[in-house]
C-alpha cells in the first residue's frame, strides 16, 4: 500500500526572532511526531520570518539563520521535516531544507522569485535551477516554494511528471480579499493537471503591512480539497494520504507518457532512508474547515494584523482618538478583539465644532466596547494657537490651516499619551481618505499603525453592520451608521463639501488606485467629467502625505505602501 | 578619414512631464544640429524622467510616452538622435530609440536591469537580448543603457568586438559621494579594455530622494577622458572624434582576433543612411570641466536636490524652523542657494529652555543669509498643553513626553505657515539623528523635504566650515560651530546626555547602516561594548520613525528610504 502521513505546521513566526521561531518549529515537530507523521512541513522562510527585507543583506543574519536551522535539524529524529530558510552558497537562496533523522538530505532553491506588488525577491535571492524529487519507501514527493506553483509549467509539473505523487509547496502568501478563492481554484487545477496531491502550507500572522492568512490546503490528485487549515490562526493539520489513487489515475492518462519523455533527465531522485509509519492509518479524521464569509474574513485579517503588530512590537496597549464617527468606532472594535478591552483607551477631544451627537455616540461606543475613555477638550489649545499666530496671519481668511491645527492638536495629545504610557496610537483613516488625501498629516494621520488604511469607506460601513449583526447587538450605534460623515473641523462641515459621496468615490478609487485604469475607462463608470478629474487630481497630489503615513494592513489586491510605489515629484496627468 | 561629431545632451527632465521633456529634447536636438553634430544622445528614459516607478504599470502612461517619442522623431531631420524611452512590445523595456531623419532605425533594450539599492527595474521591465551595432558612413557605433556598461562582459564588450568604434551609453545614474571617481575609473577601463571610445551621458536633476549629477564623459580608446560635462547642471557637450586611432590600436592587439571569433554572429549590423558632417572638424574645442572638490560636490548635490524638489512640485517658497544650531543653519544656507533668499522664511520658536546664545545665533544667521525671520514663542502653548493633560498625567514625572510636546508644537506652527502661505517646510534633521531616532516624529521631523537627512552630523560641521570658507565670511557664526549640540528641550540638555559624541557615533553608524557590518566588526572600531550595543539598539528600534520621515536627498552609498528597506516588526538583534 502506498501511503503517507503528512503534518502541516501552519505557524506564526516573527521576523528576525531566531530563538522564538526555532522553539516554535521544534515544538511543532514534536507534536507531528506525536501523531506518527512521516513528514512535517513548515512555511516559506519559517526560520527567519517573512519578509526579512534588507536584513537579508547582513552576512551575520544569514549565518544566524543557518545556525538556527542546525538547532532544528537536531530535533528531527524519526521524522522528515521540510523547513523554509535562507541558504547560502556563493549567493543566497530562498530555500527549503529537507531534513531527516538529524541529517540534511537536500536543499531546494526557489525558482520563481516574485518581484511585483509587495515583493522584492530579486533584490535578494539567486534563482534556483534544480528539480529534485525525494523517495520515502515507495512514495515519491517533490518540494517547492510559493510562486513556484503559480506557473503551469513550473517545478510542480516537472516534479509530478518525474514521478512525484505529492508536492509539498511551502508559502508565505499574504492575504487580500478574493485571494483565498483564487488560490483554491489554481491549486486544484495544478493538482488535477498533473495528477498529483498538493500539500500547500502557508504561514500565518501579521508583519507590518502584511497579514498571512494560513488557510493551508491538501488537495488530492483529482483536484478535490481534502483538508483545509484554519484562517488567521496557527494550526497543525494531520492528513493521511492513500497514494494508490495517484498511480491508478496516471495509468488512465495517455498523454502523460509523451510528456514524461520531455522532462527525462531533468530531475534528480534522492532517497530518504526512512521507515514509514504503518499503524493507525486513516484513523485521524481529515479536517476541512469551512471558509469564512467575506466580511468575517476581512475583519479577522484586520484583527490579526493589529494584534500581531502590537504583540510583536511589545506594546503595552493602544490608544485611539474617538470622534463618534464610523472609522474610529470600527478601529476601536477591532482593537478590542485584537488585544482585549482592558488594553484599549479611547481619547475624546471635542473642539468648538464637535456636535452633541458626536459626543453622545463616542461615549456610547466606549460603553458598548467596555473601554476606558478620557476627555481632553482642545478649545483652549486651539485658541492659544490662533493667538500665537494672530499677528502673522492678520487679515487672512480662515482656510485649511485652522482645520489642520485642530487635527494636529489632537495628534499631539494622542502622542503625549503614547509617550507617557507606552501605548501605540492606532490611526483611524480609511482608504478613501488616504487615496484623496482627505486627512491631516501629523493630525489624524499621527500614529504608529493605521488599522483600516486599506479599507474603503463603503466597506467600513459594511464591516460595522456585519459586526453589529455578528454580536447580536448594536455595538456601534445606529446613528453612527446613518449620520452624514463629517470631519467637524468647521461649522456644518460635511465630507461631501469636498468629496463626491462615498458610493460614487469608492469605485473611482478602485479603478484608478488598484487597477491603473485609464481616464476613459474611469469615465465609463458613469461619473461626471469634473468629478473624475478632481478625484484623480487629489489622488496624484497627495502622494506626499501617504509617504509619511503609518503602515497599515493590506486587505485589497493593491494597498498603499510597498504595494504601490509612486513618485511624489510627478507631473503626469491621466486626463 | 574616420570621424564623428557627437553631441551629448545632459538634460534635466521631470518625471511624467511628457510635454516639458519633449520640448526640452527637441530644443537640444536643434542646438546639436546648429553645431553640425552627426549624433545627439540623451539620457536614459529622457522621455519619461527617471525613475517613473509604478507609473510604468499604467498602460496609458506607456502609450503617452510613445506618442511623445513620435513628436521627437519628427524633429530629427539631418541628425541621428539617441533617446531613452519605454518601449512596448508584448512587455515593456527600458529602451533607447535610434532615430534618423524622422525614422526610427532601431530600438535597443537594456540588458542588465538593476534591482538593488534604490532600483527596482525587475519590477517593471523585461530583459533585452539583442546586441545591435549601427553604421553611419564608415563609422560603427553601439548603444547601450546604464548598468549595461558596468559588466565587463556585457554589451559594450560584445559591440566593440563586433566592430563598434564608439559606445554611446545613456544613463540615469544617481549621485552619491565617491561615485564620480569610481565611474570615471570603471568607464576608462571599459574603453581601454575594448579599445573603444565611450560616450557616457548621464541625466541631471533632483527627483524625490535622488540627485542625478550629470558629469557626462567622453573617453578615448586608451581610457583617457577627452570631455567631461558639468556636474549638477544641464550641459551640451560637442565632441569631435577621430576614429582612425581606434583601428590603429586594434591592429596592434593580437588577442582581439581570437576574441572576435567568439562573438561571431551575435551582433546585428544596421546601416543608417546619413551623410556625415565634414566641415569644421575639430574646430570645436573639447571641454573637460574639472571635478568639484568633495565638499563642494556634496553641497551642490544638496542644493540641486532642494531646488528641483521645490520647483518640480510648484512650491512658492520654503519655511525652516531656525534654532541657532548647526543643522538648521546649514539647511537655511542650502535653501538660499537653491531658491534665493527672498523665497526662504525662518521661524524662530523659543521655549523656556532656549538659551540667549541660540537666540542671538538665530538672528545672526538670518541676517547673514538675508532671509526673513518670524518669532513665535511656544511657552504659552506648552503651558496650555501641560494644563490640558495635568489631570491625566498627575503624579507622573516629566519625561520624553514633555520634550516631544515642545518639538510637536513647533511642528504644528511650521505646518500652519506652510498651509497658510503655500510654503514647503524643510526639516533639518541629519543622518546621525535619523539613524538613532534622536528626533521627534511630527515634531522636528514634520515637513515635506528633509534636506540633510543623509548627511552625518560630523559632515554637517564640515559643510558649514567649507561654506564659510567658500563665501570668505562667517555666514554661519563661529559659535554655532563650536558650542555643544543641544536639543534645548529641558534644562542644560546636551546631545551627549543620550548619545556618544558624534565623532564616535558617526563611524558606528556608517559601519552598521551603510555597510551592514557585524557586531564584531563594529567593536573593532574601538568603541565600548555598551556604547555599540546601545547605538545599534537605537537604530533598530527607530525604524518606525524613519518610515514616517519626509524624503530627503541621498548623498551616501546607502541612504534611508528606498535604499534601505527594513521591517519595523523585527526581533533580530546583532549582538
């Protein structure tokens, strides 16, 4: 009988934490042994965390990573472990060590290096050139890394044609909306195309702008998902594979014989001297968690991104400027789910233009969430600034200067609490504001982490409504959800004084920011000429603000930050 | 007689300004025609400006760039023009159009794409694979792009072996200290190695973090520099080449025959139907500007970076917080040289801890530079903040919170002037401070452009001294140069309360930040264990501040910003 027990260790490493990552890997190896697994597989660059960025340019970092791998190596008695690390030859490689019984059997080097979006792998790594496959007893398997499986004629295809019955594909694949479904479809096609079992291991956790969603998968040779790991949580998935089915199906594929000839000689076969686990086969129930529904998935991504940023950077708590608006309410709810209500403080900073409704809503949200709230009025400070500048600004009409001053006073107060108590300031700006620059630099943009910076305003509303439904209570008061959005920085101000309504704005932003659509294509969305021009102009001209914005969690296919690299000095106009 | 008149058009394009760039290119083509040039060569991506970054992902941008090239094409009657642009086939290429008499003769595609430091070319471009050479009458020349000439066995070598007597290498090569000498040495070696004349054309101008220094070169087949363009200015260099010498030298090279065989068939030869200019040959005097001395070179880089950031982003003037310290004094001097004293305003914002000396020095600097100065004391605002926070901070000792508050009040005041008058705020932090995070986010770090962010403190002093010598007067008062540096945010504060003296600090920073040295190597600089650990720890932990810093001018081999990409969430410690 051709069978294999594989353990998928979907762990949450921290970048640069060799001690912690190694400890965690060893702990999961022990657990996998406890389940009698033949193989335990860890994510891409599990040793270093992903992405290590320019830490990879430090020779000492590479050396320390290899020493960490050695410590893992010593704990592999009786099991085969696949561990992502940085290999060093004459250059460095994004690599997977295939370790058995305290010996490194082989090292696979990633062949397809992503260098788009948030990825910069050509900056660091040399390209791999080998397609090895490995043999344990009568089972053949191949190992490859992340992007390697995204190409139909990549190593998965070659290794499967050379006889691999299982492909272990290790990943650090960041989350964005819609990616889960795409990945499942693509991986299923790879499996059925090559009649091979695919074990897809993804890392989990937040790292600066990125959230890795886990959601590891085992897919059989027909393309059916037979196991699915948790989303946004660490997980260990044990799967028993019956590989007779692979051979059976391959015997019925007449084209395969021809194709095998084409890769003849391209693949090395390496034997691993291991005894396969024979007992209790298939007694472990396969587990296929269902996929979270859309809003919950997004919300969970935001929660994990926030909790990991706080924890991995050792903050004691967070502080949020609460305004009674929908953005700060959502951020506060996420923060409470991320780190617990006792670690979240809200600061309410009313100005002369703050409405009674905003005050009531702020206190109600704080009460509903069970967080502490502190009130610091800014009226006196605002007056003192105006007096200090009176002489220089004499005779000039009020403009954005006075609005920004209020936002910046609030920024300073939040930062004072941050400095005094060691709290991280969470900013509350959404993607719509970030896109058009409807935010004050050093004002409401002041803070360490921008939780919803990649969430369009219309989606902020959706998330609030979903959260209220989920909790079976109006955590975020109804009035917050239907009152007109306002920055409340001058009398009777509304967002629509400056911007088109968000349901009109957000599709333009998506087309321009995320999809690089031309002006004609944007006009075809049905907006007015002047409106489209104004919006695009605002986006182009606020790059300088975004450059100084805190990092925030990527949830769309294209976020700001590393994902969208625009010049500030830029005279290009699309219309 | 084998001869050629070549015009090197060292221009300053603006990213995305197709209209302006095209106009400038056509203007230089006309000038080159006026000098009877056979060939006029423009920098890499002259049409789009460099680097266009993610604008390259917009199909409309690529299309507009090709239309701009067509407008240039129409103005090439009677001359051969080499123009950098983005070519579009099934993918896009960093390309050079070889145009003659309104027809595109050929398009060369860059083969070596830089993807390190500030460069991300693999993110955008496909790699070129062709090595064409061109013939005008009896002269053969090759064209290649920037990095292509940095590889000894790259296209320069192949094209020269195939018969090219001149290599036209077009560039957008950013400045850093020491690069000029390295480039001259390397290019001379390429020329003599392959017995070929090298015409190296570099762009000039500031673009966000980068300054392109011009400094174009023509080097003869023996490796001797025969013409050198201006540094940090636009220039048109006309050079007459007598290419008999190339053939003569090649006839004396016995190894060459063997090597030519090896590249047989690799190169296409393309004829350009042109009549060479025959009159006035060598009547144009060759021009070899001398290289600026080190301090002047750095200063000029800072001036150009600043003036172009201001001009290309359409600012009306700049505003600088003057403290009487060496950093703000240098920034003010640079600003005056960049955009004229009438466009520079200094704001002096004394706190309760500001010394009498600082006040006197501030006014003296403003007087010496001839700039307007406005005084806005912050004592009242500071007091109002303390009162607003009194209740919440009750019983807690003063700490960095109160220091940061003062810096942030100043940040707000500067930004108010910026908002009210449309002035760009220049920040005054140096590289030493940026490295260790000795700066207040949203305080002294608040502003649009960080002029000396890549200048170590010890070099700030050197530059000030050089400037005083250069001007034959003490523009920056002597006391500013010898008094002990202090942030003046609490009584009797000195930088050395927190940091080692700058002559000790700066070498550690260079080793760690610019050179990625290990802890042992840093210790070998002779510093104390605790001091080295403390400094490295400060650098690692202040990445979050740098992420929100304004852009500034790269002058060292490794600046912050695009040049050094570190994770914020990072548990790696080098010691």
